[in-house]
C-alpha cells in the first residue's frame, strides 16, 4: 500500500498530466472532455512512458477494483463465497471487447 502522502502526490501529478493532455486537445481540463476524449487521454496516460501518468492510471484502476469487489452489496450479489475472480483476469490490461 502506498502511504497517503505519497498517494496524494501521485494523484496530483496524474491529474495534472490528464489536465495538460486535455488542454492539448482543446478542452479546459480533463473533466470537460466528452467520454471519448476522456478515454483517449486515459489510454494515452496508461501507455505513456511517464511514470506519474502510468502509475496514476494503474493505481486508480486498482483502487476502483478493490473498492468495488470488496463492497458488501457487490459481494452479496455473488453466490460464490470466495473471491469473485479466484483466478483473476489474465487479459485485464487489454481494452474491453
């Protein structure tokens, strides 16, 4: 787990990267992009060689997955009592089909 201070710095750098690339696309910031624009910028961040942008996207995805799959409402929806994805998703890095 990343300490809170480091996580905040990482996220601040990641958000700054997203905003800068949204501005290159003519938007005020990342949040003002349409869904397709957001997806394009997020994919570029994930594929970038920039450590802060790639790390931000990876950490954000991991936090979202762990928060979702550990929420009691979601866990109750699964008839299986173990982890929802016991063997994981080998292709989770690929875009959805």
